C-alpha cells in the first residue's frame, strides 16, 4: 500500500477501513460477538482508535495474529468461546460486505455446516508455468472466485484447523481446510462490489465506490 501503517487503519471516507468493515457487523442483529485479529503490536491502537472511538461494543476480544492468514485465524478461533455454534470469518479489507450477504452465508452454514461467499469467474483464465512458457487457456465453467464472509460450525472448523496443523498443510482460505476433511462447502452468491482492498489503487477505487453509494442513497432519499 506504500503506507507506514497497516492498511486497515487507512481512511476510507469518514472513518478508517477497519472501522467501516466492523460497523457492518456491529449493526447486524445476528452477530453476537466479534473477535478482532490484528498484527502483533497493534492491539492498543485497535482498541483506542477503532473499537472505543467508534463504539464497536460487540468487539469483545482483540488478539494478535500470526505470520500467515491461517495462523491468524487459528489465533482468533482459540479466542472464541466453546459454546459458540457458528463462526463467521471476514477480511477486514472487505468493507462493502452487506448484512444480506452475511445473513445468507450464516443461514447456509447453519444448515450445511460450511458456506462461503463467492462469485462465478467471468474472465478468460490463462495459465503460465514459467516466465518463458506460453499461456494456456483454462476451462472456467464451474469456477468461482472465493470471497468472505465464510461461515462454519465451530466444531467442524476447529477439527479442520487441527488436522491442517497436524499435516503441515497451509490453505489459501479457511474453506480449503474444511474441504480436506471431505466436508462439502456451500457456495453462496457474493457480489462484485465485495472487493478486497490490497493495493493503493484498490483504495482509490473503494473511495470512488463509497462516494457513489452515498450519492445513490442521497438521490434515492430525495426522490422519495
């Protein structure tokens, strides 16, 4: 991102990116508790600059993450109370998640045990084995791009992480660990606007998207 601070603290509109993402879950009635996983050393900053400043009362724990996404999620999972039945995992850098998408993912996970937001791939996919090799077109039928949120029965997710640790396996997302157990993962229609902000260009696009959404709400309110 070209910033001295983690991207989650960078401003997006009227509040930091992390606060904007958390506010969606704070306001959604089906979310009882939020465990916030942060880069080690940022716990106090998250508490003061994000949680306390923006009244995010559902954030009950702030825990340091690890060297990888998988280690970070495992750290957060250990902080979840044992009587919790459903766990939902979401990227802090996806601020445009909606309550409707969260609800649909949770509902499917409650019935099937595992569900993730995803969108069908529409671009032509190319694969190159090396810098000097030519590109090969890949079949895209049935291929989906995974998003978050991803939700699971807590006991299933714990088993998946324990098995991955025992096998020395590292997955690219949490669903991949559950898939290794042979448990099917339900795909729930996500949304193209549910972007993950990774680069400075992504942040610029997100600012434009946030402004456009605000303008749309204002026009809608005026028209009514």
